[in-house]
C-alpha cells in the first residue's frame, strides 16, 4: 500500500494523482480527507499519473487535505451465506448495525460463464402471481424483466415476489433484493421485507436517491457477486430482484457525461447494452453445479415507451418480459399484467408434469385463446353494442371479465400456489362451450372438479 | 528493448518499445498474459486494444509481441465443436468461468485422424489441390488441401493415423524450398482466403421455412439482412436456417448474444436430425460463441473467426451457411473501437468506416471456383440478424446492411405480437432472384411456381388494404368479395406463412411439400374468388366445411385428400 498526497486535479468525481509507481488499472483506493474516508478506483493511468474515480461526491473537499492510498487490490467484497436476513448499501456494507464475518473475498466484476458448461434453464419458480405463474412462468436460470411505467406498481409487484417466491423442490433458496435510487419513504418498505415471513432467506441492498450514484452503479455488481457465491459455491437457487434499472442507467448516463464520453441514444452511453449484459448475463445454471441464478429486473419505461433505450436494450438481453398495462391499472386491477404484451421465452422448460402440473401448458393456451376471443367480443361490442353480440360472444365477454377481475386481479399478500392458480383457471373457463386447446383426458381429470 | 505499458484507459493500452511492430499483431500483456491487438503505431507510442479485461494491468508491465495477427487454426476437429470469438475451443478450457490469458488453441492435439492420401509421391500439386482426406464426422469428409502460396512436387506422403500437427506430406517447390505439411492451416481471420474466381449465384438455398422458400427465396452464396426488434424471432429463424438448410456445412456465430441460447443450441442440436441425410446436424456444425458479457473486442473478432472457418470448408468445394446473430452487436463493437481510436462518429455514434467494415464481412460470401487444378466450386452464404435499437429500421446498421446484402427480410413486431411467426413483412422485404435460380425452380419444382407466389403476394397486399378499411368500418360491414379475401388471407397466414418452431412437423417443410401446399392454397383462393365473382354470396359459402378443412394444409399426409376436395369445390353442385 502506498499513500500519495500529490493530487494535481480534482474534478468531481475524478481525482488525478501524480507520482504513482506502476499504477494498477482497477486498483481500489482509499481517499482520505481530514478524517473522512471514502473508496475510489483507478480508471485511467498514464505514466506516473493515475485518475481515481471516487465513489462519493468530492464536494467541499480541499486538495491540500486529500490523500489517496492504493490498496493494490481490485474491487472485492466479502462473501458468505450469512448475508441472508441482513441489509446492505450499494457498496455492500452492512447497514443494520450488526457485524458480518465474510467467508472469503471475491472480485465484484465476475467472469463470463463458459458457454460450454452452461446448463439450460429449467424448473419452476413460483412467484405467487397467477398472471406470471400460469401464463409467463419464471424458470430457474432465466432473466425476466418487468416493464413498468411511471406510477405503475412495478416495485409493489417486486415486493410481492420477494416475499412469496418459492421453489417446488427441497433446495436451498435465497432471494436477493436490490433497490437503486429509491425515495426514503420507499426504503423502509424494502428493509421491512427482512422482518416478514421469509426474511431469513432474503438480503436487501438499498441505494437511496440521496446516496452516491457510483454506489448505484456498483449495487448490481455486488448483488450478482453474492448471488454467484451462493449459487455456484453454496448450491442455492438464487432469485435476484433489481429495481429500478432505469435509475441504474440514469446514474450511468450521468457518470459517462462526467467522464466526457460521447453520448449515444437519448444521452445514454453507447456501451449501455454491454453494461446491462454484464449484469444480466451472470444469471444461469452450470452443468456440474447445483445452484442457479434467476433475475427479475424492474424497468420503468419513461412515458410508457417500450422503445426507450433501457427497456429496449433490456429486452434484447433478457428472455422475455412481463409488461404492465396502464389500462388495467386505471381500472384498479392489481397486478396489471398485460397478457398479450408479456412472454416468458423459457416457460416450457419449467412447467408440466415434472415441474408444475400436467395441464399447465394446455390451460395456458386455452386461456390465451379465450382471452383473444374475449377481446374480439369486447371490440365488437364497442362498435355495435353488447346487445348485438351473439351468445357465443357474450360468453367470451363474460369470460374476459372474470379473467381480469378474478384471475389476473390478486390482493397483495395473498399469493396463490400454482395448483390454486390452475384450479382458478378451470373455474373461470367453466362456462365456455368448448375448450379446443385442451385434450379430452385432461378436461376429464381437471375440468370436472 | 522490452516493451512496456505506458498508459491504460479501459480497453486501450499504450505501449512503449513496440515502434517496429506491425499493426494487427497480437500481443500478450502483464503477468496474466492477456491478449491484445496492435491497432496503431505512431512515433514511440503503440496503441493496443485488449481482447480481455484490463483490470490488474499495471503501468510498466511487460508485454510480448507475438509477431502474428489474430489467426485461427483450420483443420479436422472444427466440426461439432464450440469456440469463443478468438477461436479457443471452449471444451478444452476445463473451467466454468472464462479465465483471462488462456492460450489460443482451436484444434485437439491428441486426437488421431485417419488420413487417406489421394496424391502420391512425385505428383506435382499447387495451392488448393487435395492431398488427401479425413472423415471428420459421420457426414463430412474433410479434404486436406495444399495451403495457399505453396506448390511443388510431392517428395513424401503417406496414409495413416495422424494427429493434426504431425506431418502428412512433404513438398519441394521449383526453387528447391521444401515444405513439411501437417493438417493445420493457420489463417489470419481478417484476411479473406484466396480463390480462383467468383461465379454467379446459381443454386437455391432451401431453408424449409415456407415463407422464405416461396415469397423470399435465398441463393447459395447470397447475403441476407434479417432485421427485427427484440423478441420477434430472429434467433429462432437463425436456428432453423442453421439446422435445416440444404448446405453441406453450417456455421453458427452467436455474437454478443445470450449464453442461455448457446446452451440451448448445445443441448438441443445434437438430437436434431439433418433432413437431407438423417444424421445429427452437429456433424455439419461449427459454433462460435461470444456472449454479450465477453469483452467487446473479442466480439468484433468472432464474426471474422466464423467467416474464416466458412471459407475453409468452401475451399474444399462445400456449400456453407454462416448464420450470425447478431451483426448489430458486432457493429456496436466496431463503434466502440472507433470511438476509443478517436474516429469521428458520423451517424448515431458509428464511425464513417461502418460501410467498409460491413462490406469487408459480407463480401466474403459468394460462390467461387476454388484454387487448385482439380476444379472445385464452393459457396458461403451469410444470413445476418440485425437488432435495430427501438425496432427502428431507419438506423445505420440496418440501412447500411440493406445496401450491401442481396436480400432484405424485415421482421415485423406487429406480426410477432399477433404470434404470427416467422413475422416476415411481405411488403417491405425483398429477395431478387437470378434468372438461373428461377429456372431451377421452374425446372425442378414446378413450372408455375412463381405464378403461385405472385398470386399469394397479391392476395396479401389486397387484404392489407381491406384491413385498413375494416379497421374503420368494422369487418362485419365489408362487401362480400372483401370479406372473402380477408378470410382467404387469414387462411394463407395461419396455415401456410406461419410456421411453429415448437411443432416437429411444422418446423421444417421440404420444398416439394411447400410447393404442393401452395398449389392447393392458390387453387382454393381462385375457386372462392371466382365463385364470388360469378355471383355467389359470401354468407352462403362461408359455412362450407372446406374452410375448416384448410387447416389440413399443415399435415403432409392429408394433402392429397385436401387437394381433391378443393378441386371439387364448385363443381357439379350449385353454389
Ligand atoms: N417460429 C416460431 N414458432 C413459435 N414461436 C416462435 C417462433 N419464432 C419466435 N417464437 C417465439 O418468440 C420468442 C422470441 O424469439 P427469438 O428469441 O427468436 O427472438 P429474437 O428476435 O431473437 O429476440 P432478441 O432480439 O431479443 O434476441 C421465442 O422464445 C418464441 O416464444
Ligand atoms: Mg435473438
């Protein structure tokens, strides 16, 4: 460790230090100014000069009091199973007052999983939400974002999932929840998750709106590093929930403008795709290992615009999306899942006889089929009035009503098991004259209950 | 003087002591020996792009100039295997995570191949001539060629069991130089492999995807741009092309895409049978995987690694399909490189060299007469997926590729939203065919093939116009003829254009069956329209069971019966 007082330039958040011997790219530095300490990282080095990026704002610090110590280590954190039940900040420091003894230190940047050893995602994670579990099932090792809009309840759905998600096998299950750029009023809702019924299998990482933006950017890396340890070294099936990726990307945008990088679409750096990918791609399963990492990122779409760079690039990396509907939201339906706009691309790897129930695929197909019939009927009735509808159309209209109000709609705190969800689906399909997407023997077995 | 690191900024490293090195040379840097490539030399300072993460590299770290450009080892052992963007065989890394600095070895050095010599001592050979062959997989016999730039008289050659790096032959050229040859050809990936001459495109590439084989046919040796927003089905299509196309070899490049998709390929492809030979398609496949979280400079290389392997098999006289998913990620790597190199961004941050870079890739497709005296011709076809930001086709990569590629197939988010897969937009897509290929279709498939195609396209365009009207007045309010046309186009979409990749029978359709389906479909269209034209009421014919029966189009075994029933329509009975 070397300490330098030779600061030649400060331009928040960058400090230029001169006289550095063999500066190391990525070196973690301790920045000290009259007793206050913060972390920083060498991001550029030229000869004897090193540029350190501070993790907190440098405002008000004077150059004469500053000193920078290079630790000679790449940004690492302590990992252990004991993070479960605990609360952290965006840099991975404990914020609940207690102590935590790490098992070992791990570099936060991770390495790409060798594609050759990747196992394909399979097996079901139950979120407790019918609109997801039945129609857009989440599979272990998958990344499935929730596209929300301003005012839409993306975070509330996230909280429901963190509380209620479970696997159907007797495996070790952990949920890591990361909140970036959240209002103080929301932050408590998130820490309260630790006191709830599944608090001891959960860890929360919170970066408040008032916290440093660099810590907003480090948070997902820290969480994914813990997730990799729990999954691939301790055999956990890990579910990571991150909210809100828009805040993350906005922090990144601010930083890249401070670094004077050329802005791309809507001012975001042209490397945003790669940035997001280095978080999202850490999900998955590995052939010879037990655990898995599954990710649900919540992404707010500004002005409900799905082509905005953050949801757009997210969609290009993830395996499907859960889209929220403003229309359902305005009609007070929670969770407002837009059935036609949502798709879980890996669903078939996680449902059916071995994972959920044998009727699952067919029930989902039938619901889609009836749903679109219902929508046709609804559109027609808007044109010609409900009285003009055929009897058949009236039945589908009624179905659509039940579908939205009984099946999609769910009270917070009342998760449904996948059996309950499928049984409910059969109930709302009761009045349909025919079920062309379901085989006879399945109707016999499940439809007559 | 030892070369040393002067400066580090993200992936760019400035070095001293390499002023005599060549641009393009590979270097290894620091104690982890990470790989990099020299991108410019100016004065005493040399600029290097690292292929791997630069964290941990120090100022004054030593570096070594390998004195050769990024190259891939070509030879037996490529097929059935998966490589990263730099050509490293991923199964040989023996690790769950990709560590930095792993050496660039593509071919298995232990495996023995049974080499059968086809030339003998004292034969005179030149570049491209076949010295012998190796049965590389159950499907493919790999020819061992005299490497480009070498010719002479064979002074030694023998059949037998050899590893790739054991000598199989020795040549002496007229100047008296002798060359010992093994089965490896190391080739710089950015340099096109030489051939004798380019030929016209004369063979169709049959994909088994109906909308392609009929409305937008592809030629062997052609280039196809395949743009589409996220989730529209680009990857599914690329997988289908890679699996079912009638080319000898199939190279799949996952460029800046998902690790899980590569896992899916590795998991599912081995059990997929090649419809043309009945053997596992892995026998004809090479996979290149650069996932989106791998270093971006290696992503840039992955496309060239893929195309070089494609040319290697082309040079043996094979037809090769290269599917690249997604070329946008590659172009973005070029953009990143350009901006680190201080190139002026012109449009959406892309450097002005975007056109020439894309051209450098696409121009490596084509049908060629290969080198060698033994007259072989081979082809490389490129189908490149494009991921336009926000699904907006006016962006530079889509537009630039459209200018370079022979075919432009637009995938439509709206169709995909209606679960119409593959969502090929029939208005904006085009795929012009050479006269030779049209002749091929007419001669080998059916003389009226293109008449049917035109009939179908006309119907689709007409129904689009009617749909616009219907969206205002409602479908119920349409006149008879228009209502019938809408229903006919629904049939064409549902049972002909749409193809469900999850359904084993539907996923691939041989061209003869496609032709038959199209034949039945167009006679059905003709029958119905002429019935209406001659005064029949749509309300009278709309409940004819034949409409429902049209779903049989998708079942090859039901086609004969369906054809009869369609032909009988309107005959004898009154309307
Ligand atoms: N031919 C098809 N048959 C049935 N389903 C399909 C077909 N093509 C696409 N799909 C559906 O669409 C989903 C997305 O397809 P795909 O992964 O090919 O999209 P993409 O265009 O490559 O998206 P991205 O740009 O995000 O990679 C698939 O998971 C599948 O559910
Ligand atoms: Mg894709």
